[in-house]
């Protein structure tokens, strides 16, 4: 019996002694929730918050398709930032010395130190926690972020900027020290494209008009112009839509002499001689819409335009398509030049001959044939070249999403007859106005 007890004790010791020498297992941080992946911050696991620590949950990221989202508050607080959340507007403000980041739940934009940049996906709320795309961490705080697909782990490294050295009474020789090797950081993110949108109203200062009704008269009454544009992206193609409107008033004079040489005599449509037209206030309006694709920086576009022209002296409404180039103002700068030039090869409309001028064609009374042109229609067409050059001056901060700016410059057109039009024409003038960017 004693031998049996001794043998059993010997067997137990033989089994237990090797087990006691095995190293203790690594600490168990617990598995992250379903759909999440762990985050290694500065080469160690960190806990999202004390309540999660009690449940043995580590700080984790959430995968949404090809995008990795991280908990904003927990991640930024690891970097010493202060996080404020406004539940009414669902806006999160993260700030620390030298850096300020703002995001809004549901909007795919981030504002970093006043500059608005787009995000691939908008921030969201999951389980009461605000989640943001991983790139917000790197762009907002200058952290090094890397995704290790083989280990399904996100690695975040962040080194706070050291405080400035205290001033010393006498300069000391700089101590030599081996530089700290930097991690293999990913390239710095490129600045996101900023899309400008604006609208402007301008006053024209005495525009000068040359045509069959005006030998260079200056505008009378109120003449004004407006223009605007909006940039956007369509399938990653930078585009813009824009337009402008011009309204010019000027006098047609008539001395009432009834003799040729009086400014009241004008060339009629089709070139069928001249006739006297009593004095009146002429009015011309042109409106143009454009769409363009960006071809160069800063904000240079090639576009297609559609122009429409109307007058108050009996000519038909004319319209036509054209091509041109346009440089939009860069409203991220205090001073921003801009300009445009568009050519419309055929701006035309249907003209119906009136009875009082066209009952008899040229050739004298013997050639008269009552009603020979009266009531018939033909195309009245011109070739248009429109241009504008100006500068904008911001009255608000360059990083403000909304702002006012002064707008000034010089605009004009050059019109050449093509069919039936009685004379070449031009309209030119300086302008000054106020614009709104948004």
C-alpha cells in the first residue's frame, strides 16, 4: 500500500512540475465587437473608455465596405485633444494648440483649421459613438496611420510636438544626439479640391455703344450686369456651370432735319438704304449660359456657351451656340483675377419684313412691286465675340465658407454682320459691384 501511494505521488509531481515551468499566457484584452478590428496606438493596446475596460474591450475600428471608421472621441483624446459634441447640430469640434478639426454627422466634409475638405464617406453614429473615416486622424492631427490587412489591425502612431525650450541666460553648445528614426510614414495627404460657388451683381459705368442707332453714344439710364458660376465634380471630372446677364440702355438721337447725315437716319435690315427713326431710348439685353471642363490651374475651363439677345427696336430675338475659355476667380485668396472669352459663330433669329419699309425694293419707283418683301421672313444673323476681365477682392476671411467680395473689371462684345444685319456693333464698359461666395 505504501509503495502504491509513493508511486501515485511521484506520477503527480512528474506531471505538475513541467506545467509550472510553462510561461504565463499573454494578457487577454477580449475580442472586439463583431465587425470591428483592433487599434494599436503607439505600439500598445488602449481601452476606449473605463466602462469598456470593465468589459475587457480594447479600442477598435469599424469596417464599412472599403472604409475604416474609428471612434472620434476616444481616438483624439488619446492624442491630448479636447472633444466637444453639439447634439443639436450633430457637430463635433476637436481642438488642441495648433489644430482645430470640425466634422458633422451625415456630411462628407471635414474642416481643418478653417479649410473645408471632402471625405470619402460621412461620419456616423454607431452605438452612441461618433465614428469618422480613418484619414481624419492623419489629416486632422498629423498622426501616422497604417492598415495592416494581413493582421486585420490598424496601427496609429502619434508624437506630440515638444514644448518650446526655456530661454537660457547664455547660449550653450548644442548637444549631439543620434536622431530618432522615424517610422515608415505614408505620404502626406494631398489637399482636397475646393469648389467655389458665387454670384455677382455689377453696375455698368456709361457703356459705349456703336451700331446703326448709335455712333458711339454713352449709355443713358441704368445699365447693369450679373454673372456667377459653380464648380462641381462629376465622376471625378472637374466641371463648372456659369452664366451672365447684361442690360444696356443708350440713346438714339434724331435732330429732326429730315436730311441725310442727321443721326436719326439709320441703315435698315438687309441693307435696303436708310430711313429716319425718331429719337428713342434703346435697350439691349444679352444672357448666356455655359458649362465647362477644367483644363488647367488655377480654375481654367474650356466651355460651351449658349447666348440669347433681345432688343426693343423691332429686331427678332437671336440665339446661338459658341465655344470659349474661362478663368474663374479663386475665392480662397484675397485678390483673385478672372476673365473669359467666348465666340458665337451664328447668333440668329427670324426677321419679318414690315410693310412701311419694304413694299418697294431698290431700283426706284419703276421697280416697285407692292408687297414684294412685306410679310416675308429671313434669317438675321451675326457673329458674336464676348469678353470680360476683372478682379475680386474678398471682404471676409479667405477660409470662411460664406463671404462678400468686391467685383470690378471691364466687359464688352464685338458683333459682325453675317446675314441681313444692317451694321457691325460693339458694346463696352467698366463695371463695379458686390459678390457673394457660398
